[in-house]
C-alpha cells in the first residue's frame, strides 16, 4: 500500500514524464551527467548587491560550462548534458524531464545564495530530504518561485504553489531512492569547496527543491556562495572564482565516480592533500595475529544481526526515516535483509559476500527485482568503509 501511495504522489506532482522514465534501469558507474545551470533568460535568479549588471544566472552558467569542459577533457567516456548552454530559461519540469529521459547517473544544479544579512557567506550543497529547517525551506521557496514565471504553471505542477509551505507536504512524502548516493556526492563536494577552492563550507543540508525532488538519479543543488556578500560576489563574478569553483565540483565528480566504479584515482586538479585519519591503537592492546590464509567467498547468507568478520560487500537497496521490520514482505519478497543506521537514517542491505564480483552480481539482481537505486557498499568488521578501501584491504 505504501508503494502505491508513493507512485501516486510522484506522478500526481509531475505528470510530465511517464512511469517508464521513473523506473529506468540504472547502470553501474557514472557514464552520463546532467549539469543544470540554474535560472536563465527572463529569470535572472538573485540579483546580488546590484553592483554588477550580471546576476545569479550568469555565475551559474559560467561555472556549469567550465565544469562540463573539465569532465569532457578528462573523462571522454562520460556524456555531459546541459539543461542550458546559453542565457535561456528551461522550465523546471523540462530540466527534470530531460535528466530522467536521458537516464543520467548524476544531476548537479548550480546556483548562488542570498540573504538579508550581507555578512552571510559560504557554500552549501543541498539534497532532498524530510528534515529541513525553516531557513532551508525559505531557500527552496526562493529557488522554486521561478515556477510562477511559467505559463499555465497551475496545470503543469498540479496546484503546487512554491510560496505556500503547506504545498510542500506532498514533496516531503516523496522518498528519494538515491538519498545515499546524493548525500555521498554532496559531502565530497563540500570537502573540495573547502580544500580545493579554499572557500567557506556551510555543509550538506536537506531541502525540498523541485529539481532534485523530481529526478530519478542521485541529485544535488549547490549554492556556490552569497552574491549578497560583496567579497563573495566579486569572487564568483571573476573568472578565477568561477574556475576554482568549477574545479572543486570536478574534483568532487572525479572522486565520486572513481569510488563508485572502484578504479584508481589520479592526481586531482590542484587539490589540497587530505590525510586519512588513522586511529591510534589503545595502550596495552594486543595486536591481532596476522594470517596469510586466503579469504574465502561467502556462499551462505548471514543471519540477521550477526556482525561479519573481516571485509565484506553488501548491496544497499533502500533508506528510510523510520525503522522497518526486516521481513521479506517489506522488501518485495526478498529475504537476507540487513539494516544499519547512519546520520539518523535507516539503511537496508541485501546479502553479504567477500567477493566484489559476486556483490556486483547481487546488485544487478536487486535492480532487476525493482530496487533501481541498489549499489554496492563495504564493511570491515562491522564498520562501514569505502569500496575502494575494501578492495585495497583484500589485496
């Protein structure tokens, strides 16, 4: 019943693409990216301090084009698709419909922030989620208000009014199947904005933005900085600023892609070196004995609640704000389900194996069963690690 209600809400909010688009098969890796420079044409976005004759739409387009060029030059296997390449205004539904129809693997919407307090500064990356503050709601309302510029917006968006908080109830009920990947990319983005571009990070936040609610792939909305702040506005309008922000986004894309595909990472584009945090051994602790015994593949399902020893791969199939029983009835008849909690969100996994190849086969099997956002994750003695770290440990 819950699944039926979810489908109804998604299609009733955005009837502009079919259920075939919503249930598209996901491919392993990142081969297609949508870059969405916010606003454009008759919609200038926020006007900043008004010291310039260029506004948010110009900054977003400049950074978006630079980001796309970096990806095209460094990853010829990746198809870069823009929602706009000129000073034009694609309507919000057109941006999400384009991303969904193209079957993209990642969606990045680029914007600049504004506030009444001119001292406000820093960059924020937003993901869709149910837990957002009044401030985040106001930011989302401001970005969504471009809907009001569109002809017949009442019919296109079926009564959704971005100026009324109550109309966001429906959006809050839409569960983002790609929340885990979206949060992962958002966190990496903020890391590089802070280290590579050396700008202030305001962190990762949740907000009901139309363009990241209606996409059927990992999606983020990046507020590069505040153009209502004199210093940040000067920086973002400069070629240096746009280049550095595009480079930070590129470095984030590169790390996200390579982690997802478990391939080696070359040197970043002008990055700051980030040293891994190494946990110091406790005093008087006995070292664990080393073993040369080869790791055997796990051929039998693990019992629920049992912590796997050593490195194992699992397939994450769902997330939820509320804890669910691990019965097959809650997961399309699939058993061997596990659960862990991270960041206040409950995350559900299928299977357990010490073979990465077997894990990818399990992932593809789960996608065929309807878990389109399924992806491989890794643990070491019950602690979550990256897939790349797991592969290195197994070597």
